[in-house]
C-alpha cells in the first residue's frame, strides 16, 4: 500500500473513531466531550524516571478527539472514552508505560520490554512494538498517519541516536534523520517531521551540561527536503501542531543553561527557512520541564514565576493578537500542558498532593 493510500485509510479510520465518540465534524470536539469530563481525573505524579515530575516535559496524558489516554497513579496506561464514560487498560503497570501521544486513530507510548525501552503503537484496537535498526527507542510523537520517535543505535544512553518514523501498515520503522551526534526530540505532522540536531555540540549529544548546542531541523515528508533553522545557542523540542507553524524552545548562547526552567519560545512558518522566525515570549517556570503545547490555531504555555502562582497562557499561532491568560487555569502548580482538538489539559497539584487533570475549552 502506498503512503497516500495509507493516509487515506488512516484518515477514514480516524473519522470513524471520532464519529464513534460523537464527533460533529473533522477537527472539532465531539458532542459531549467537554472539558468538564476530564476535570479531576487523577494521573501519575511522575513518569518513573525521577523522584517527581515529568522528565523532559513529556506529559502523562494525551487527547485525540474524545479519547483521553493517561497514565493512572497505579502505573497502568488507560484510555477513556469521555463521551461514553468507558475505560480500558492499554498497558499494565509492569510494562512501565509513559509519555503517551495520540492523534486521530493513532496512539503511541514508551514501555519497557525485556529490560529495554520500546515504542508501542495502537491502531484499530491492535497494539504492536515498533521494530527497526535501533537498540531501544523512546520520545514518541503521533500524527494521524505515523509516529516519529528517537532510536538509540546502541545500549548507551549517551550514544548515537537517530529519528525514526513508523507508518502503520509497515513492518518496521525507517530512519528519517541521521548524522553525526544525536538527533532527538522529534515531532510529526501529516506533512513534516521536526527534530533537534546536536551535531554542532562539542560532544554531539544532549546532556544538559554547560556546552549543549543544537539546531532545529524541519523535514518535508513528501520530498525529504531538510531545512536547518540555524541560530546561536541551543534550540530544541520542536512542535508542529499549530497551523502552518513550527514552534520551538531556545536557550541562546549563554551557559550554563537553566535546565528548562527558563527559555524563549520561537515561532516560524513551517515552509520557511527560519530567517523570519520570531521570539514570542520569555518563559519562566518554578519547576523544570514544563513545556508548551501547540495545536490548530493556538500556542499555549505555562508561566510560573518562582514563589508565585502558575498560569496558562494562550496566543494565536499567527501572532495576530497578544497572549491572554486562560480563564480558570491558574494555580499553585501546573504541569504538562497538552492540547487536543477541543480542549487543553494540564496536570495540577490537587487536594492531598495528588496530580489531577484540569482542562480548558479551546
């Protein structure tokens, strides 16, 4: 099956899936799938890689239409149909599932299999472990017709990594970005893949030390054309969800970097060369690893000054208007913003210290 034919069928499957959840039309929130349906659902307070928080900002929850995929406090990965109120377990806690991502009819996550990290993909109710020319894998991001992820060529976490793309229907994933040093933190859309390239770094890898340096690269899926957005310092964690835009984080040339507790948000046209990319806002968070989200017409991020409350901010992706604070999304702690078609989720510290979902309509 060719890629265009595969995209057509996955689009049909996604539409059928959303219709089953009561969707009115493509790109709209399903009827009955309101933000109130997710308010207060408890999620894991850590991704298992550290004492607390979500390492590198990967969220414990994802949204696709009316499907909420989340890591439960007991460590299992669950999928809840918000319209019907039904829930199923996608992965047991023993598999250490984390970092779920979902789009259309595609769901993916990290897990541990035989002592190695793997990426699992679920389409049409069937789950498979993605294989390819790598030792282990992680950092998945889903589009409606594929999943991009990082693959480690050897067991060494500090070793060479490349970016892979798995398209449902294929037997394995293929390399879409390679080269000297590490290529990591991809995102994917129906037309592009974006990633951080650490080839310019003195040791060629991401390790949060005083010398980290990287550029964001955007690749056209149809042609393979690569556009490197060359800027001083480190740029990483690109997002492709906003209409016609690539959004990414920048730390500039100053070192040591503040380990994800302060960065600049950069926005540019996904089809452009990066020369006109714009610095939109300087972001500060009291805790590290609170990354922005981008979907459709909006870009959103958390501002969280030290000693002050956290607030969710929203700005149009075309930058035609100033950012605003999202009503009702203020609190002592806000983590892991993730945008779906009709709502944006955050993880907030609830009563008794539990981490619970809060949501705002988009």
